[in-house]
C-alpha cells in the first residue's frame, strides 16, 4: 500500500476509532 494512502487510512481510523480489533488488523495487514 502507498504510504500516503496508508497514512490517510490510519488517520481516519485513529479519528473515528469505530473499527473492531479484527477489522483493524485486517486493514493494517491487507495494506
């Protein structure tokens, strides 16, 4: 995953904090 996209996704996740642990791990590992 592109660093800029990864940072954007992480920023959105950090801001919302509504993703469950499983979805969080899937997001980080899928990238």
